[in-house]
């Protein structure tokens, strides 16, 4: 068997074309979705991520603003800025790029962002709403994974989804979203003792560990769908996932490549959430 690629960049581009038209329609009603991205310090990977977000905003017509602050910015200043943006009607989404410098509490920052502008879907109120199936901003990477699977016409209901990794940003919420789609979900992590036994039962295997080449074909059930969330930089500077791609290609039915797999979907769902936030904030005026 040779797996079919789930080309995230193509699915993302199609979605962004649709979003561009939607933003044009909204602008005719005087609504311009606005996203503010805040970054502290000079970390090259974070700088590159936020530039990608800015560029993507521009392409679909979202008003993307980037606020770059020095690494030593006091926490109180950052919280003050968030408070200001919470009260700014032109700003529909606030994203503070993580990780933050050690002197700033990630929890305090995430909880300071209004749940109504939390387009990352990290605020505990949005997580609670997601868990209880209420209207919520869904975290972008997990949301993007579900959208990619759906875009390929793959039925999720009744499937056994095994997730390797339990981070708050990817592992835990992606399991919840698959559960919301009526899948049966198993989590594996660093303390799981019989991982291979678990992963070889997976109809859909999501790997979000952050270690290059962590999963070989012996962990994959023939015909499984493999979602590789890892983004690891090799010594030669190239990006690679958590899955041994060539091996997995021989045994899986579908697989996401790295790069051009999950990554482009994450930014796309951030754009989606920002547009949604703009619409929700004008719902009283009949915008839907
Ligand atoms: N750092 C890496 N990924 C993300 C993300 O999705 N959102 C934020 N805020 N920071 C990140």
C-alpha cells in the first residue's frame, strides 16, 4: 500500500480563498476582522511564526497588527496592553505568541485575554465550552486536524483515534474534538507502558510528541490514517515530523507530510476564528 497524502497546504489554500470572499462581504457591511499578535523577544522560530500569521492575514483581508515588545517587558505592562485590546472594538482577536519569557506567567496572560477575543482557544472558558459542546473558539492546531480529515471525506464517527502526546495545545484538545465527532479516543504519553499495543489498534493515529522519527511503521496498523503534528529541525536545517515518513507511507492509507501538512492548517484556523469573532461581535446587528 502507498499512502495518499493529506496536503494541508492545498486544503488551507482552498479555505483561505473562501475566507477572502467572506471578508470582502463583511467589509461591505463595514466590518473588518482585526487580529493583534503580540510577541516578546527575538526567538527566531517565534518570529517566523508570527510573520507567517501576519502574511496570511494580509492575503485574506484581515487587519493584522503585530506588536513587538522587548523580552524584559514587565508582566504588568503586557496585562495592561491586553486589557486595552479587550476594550478595543476594532480588535476581534488577541494572540500572545508562546512561549513567554520566564518572568511572565503564561496562565495569567491566557486568562487576561477576553474569552470573546481568545482566537487561540486557550482560555479555560473556551476549553470548558469546547468540552461541553458549546459555541467556542477551538484551538487552531486540533481544529485544523479535524478539518483536514473531514476535507478528505474520511468518516470520524466510530473510529478509534489514538493520540500520542498530552499537551494542552495539541494532544488533550485534539482528543476532545475527535470525541465530539463521535470517535473512541485513547491517549498515549511518556508514562504509557504498552504504547505499541495501543497505537497498532488506531484507525487514526495522531502523533504530537516533538521528537524527530519517533514513530516507525511497527507502531502503525496497516491502512491507518496518520496525522503527524511534529515540526522538528534536522541538522541540515530541513523540517521533519515525528513519524518516519517513508516507512509510514508504505503502511498507512493516508498521511500528512511535514512540512505542508498540519502547519498551514493551524494558521488557517486562526484566520477562521478571527473572522468568526468579528461576526459574533456584530451578531446583535444581524450579522451571521
Ligand atoms: N506558539 C506555538 N504555537 C502557538 C499557537 O498556536 N499560539 C500561540 N499563542 N503561541 C504559539
